[in-house]
C-alpha cells in the first residue's frame, strides 16, 4: 500500500560545496530529519516518481512524517524548512498539505 503524503514540498538539495551530500539518494525513499522552527522531525521523501535525487537537484516531492501529530498541524503552505544529515543538506518550502 502506498503511503499518503502529509505534505508536498519543493526541495533543493545543496551541492557538496554548499555542505550537501557527496552523492545522490537511493531511488525510492530518502529518510532524514526535517528541521522546522529549530526542531527536527523524522521524515521520508517518497521518491517513486522522481527517483534518485542528485546534489544540487530541485524537485517537487511528497513527504511523510514518522509522527505527523507532532508537526503537521503547525505547517502551512509557504513555510520553509531544511533537511538535515550530519548538517543541512537541502532547503524546502511547503507547496501543498493534502487533506486527511
């Protein structure tokens, strides 16, 4: 069964020179903390359609949270966030919040 996304976001992965990943993500799912307002929340980028994401790539991607009850009610379209993996590796903006 496919997971229903909690948000749809525009995400831009940083280049290695900007502190991003040295190589791309795995092709189906990428798990990492999403940082919003100074707090980190476990999430997964669902990469079935875009596939593996390379450094410096920008993409619209569905995201699910491990504990959506901790963050989903705080998010609004237009909110900015970062993705973290031993440092900030990407930034993003919420484009859509699908209805439950």
